[in-house]
């Protein structure tokens, strides 16, 4: 039955799911229509909210709207290219190949990829993005070389599974935003909300149970979805991109070439970056490493392991082509976020769910509302900034445990990532897959794992 569900949804997605850029454009028009029909905001103000400069006929800052995510888009491009460049070093390639060579069956290949992606994302969502993508690609390459018939889109879905668990992990936005009084006062000005420690969210029995169940259930479900060998002819590991050996820079060509190929220059600069990173994380706290810290770590290690400015620059240049989808689509999602937030549509969705809830149903309904809003606003931080106040105020009014309320939001945000191709862009760039290749399997995984969240939220 599980294989039939995965196969059915995969065939449906292959026919009906468009390119991620087309999805972004369609979601923009849908959000325009919903905001116009469900709120009092007029079309002129909606257009201003989308662009981020004209709101209620007045010029405002561009903090909301089309250009809001430029900095974040750059971070995503950097995590893609620095992670790719690090993986292309000889040392990293040897380690990845060793790991990728461990599976002896298609099921083992899918399990390794899913577990690697999920454990990495639980530590840090940015790390999970790149580790899942690299594992999917390199496990497929190894399987191809050894004659193991692995369904490549299923490996891609396994590599994306980490984005389903990240928000309950050590880099989850909502759980960490409620551990500091200043963040709570910014979120809920004028309200006395107690600080919520990590022991009530990330380290709570509820969250540890959910994480443990998903770490067992997701790989098992994915292995059950693997097509039988007769059905894997079109999309097997043969579609994995070919590996490219790094080309050593020329050793003689005058002072300029000597500087470009200098190991000392690369090692000293990379070493300085690592020293800074250690000091930075010692102050910030190792569990709160952000995407900038991950990018700097990837960059420093890549520069050291490539051993020269030229070799590293060439690796970055090769990886940069994969940023096209990020550069093109992130502004449109920023525009959607502006429409949702400034029109009040996001607040209306959240409050509608909250009004239906009582102390028993609050957790599951908050989970569902967060998953719905995430389809339009695929940013955990941006969504928490608007939906968080509704969640916290409703939880207080109903007497619901605040840590549980935070987790219900976090689970919904992560769960519906399996339908939202926004976060899959780095993986698609690295693996060479299309969104329609894997979304059928991620959708099946989402449907089958949904009861885990709902039952745990109701039971704890």
C-alpha cells in the first residue's frame, strides 16, 4: 500500500507539478486574490505591500515586500556554493565516497541518505540542506558504479527529509526565540510571558518522542516506497550528475600564478576564519550557530582543503550555476510574505484556527494552521514573527503549556516543507533533479507522518 501511494503521487506530480518558479508565480496570484477577497485591503495597497514600498498610499521602508529576502538569498547561495566546493575537495570526496559505498541494497541507500539528512538538519537546518543533497547525489553515484538499482528521485526525497524535523532541532527559530526575555518582549509587547527554556521545547519528552519516531518512521516509509526493479528504468541512479575531478592549478607562471596557487595564503586565511568562528561560537553558544556560521565554516574548510585561491575559486565558479533558482524565486516569495503580512491575511488565518481551538485541540489545530501558512510564507523566522503572537496569546488564554504551543507551531512549519519546493532549491541544483521528480514521494511521506505529530500533540 505504501509503495502504491508513493507511486501514485509520484506519477501525479510528474504530470501536474510545474517548475518551482511557476509555482512561485502562481502562489503570488493566489495570495493577491485571497488578500483582496478576505481582507479590507484594496488592490493598490496590495500591490504596494507586494513591492514593499507603497503601503496605504505612503512610501515606507523596503523591509517588507519583494526585496526583503535579498540578504537571505545571498546566504542560501553561499551555503550552496561553499558546501559544494567543500564536497569537491579530495579529502571530502574520499570521506563521502566511503560513506556512500556502505549501502549494499536500495533500501540501505535510502535509509543512509534519510538518516544523514535528518540528523544533520536536527543539528542545524543549513547543514541539513547541504548534507542531504550531497548524500543523495553521491550515494546514487556509488550505487551506479556498483550496479545497485536505486531510484534516484526517492534518494532526492530522502535527502530533503531533514527539512521536516529542523524546527524542533538545535537551530529551530521558534524554540530559541522564546528563551530570551528581549525576544519575547519584541514578539509580545506589553504582555508578561515567562521565558520558555529549551527543556520545555527542544529537550522536552514531547519533542524527543516526535524526533525519535520520525527518525525511525521516515527511512522505513521511504524504503517501502522504492519501486520494484522493473519500474526504475527511467529514473534510476543513472541520472546522478557525473563526478568531476578537481583540476590542479599550474605551478609556474610568474608571481601572479604563484600567489594564486599559494598554499600558505589559503591556509593562513582559512585558519584565521576558523579561529574567529571558534571565538564567535564560544560567545554565541554552540547550539545557536546560524547559517552565517555554517557558511564561514564551509568556506574556511574548503579554502584550506583546496589549498589555493585559484582551485577554490574554480570550485565556487562551477557551483554558482546552481544559484539561478534561488536568485530568481526568493524575491517572489518575499513579495508573497509582504502580501500575507501587511494585508492581515496571515493573522486572519492564524486567528481563525485559534478560535476553533480549546485546550485539547489547540495543539493539533496550531500545527495545521502553521503548516497552511508555511505554504505561502516558507520562512520559519518570518512566519513566527507574525503568527507567534497569536499562538502565544491563544495558548495563555486557554491554559495550554507554552512550550507545547511553540512546538505545535514548529512542527507545522517543518511538516509542510514536504509540499513547498522553496527549500528544495539547493538540493535540486546539486542533484540535478526537478521538483516534480521528488514531490510525489515527499507528499506521501508528509501524509503518512502527519499522525505522528497530531497524536503526540494530543497525548502529551
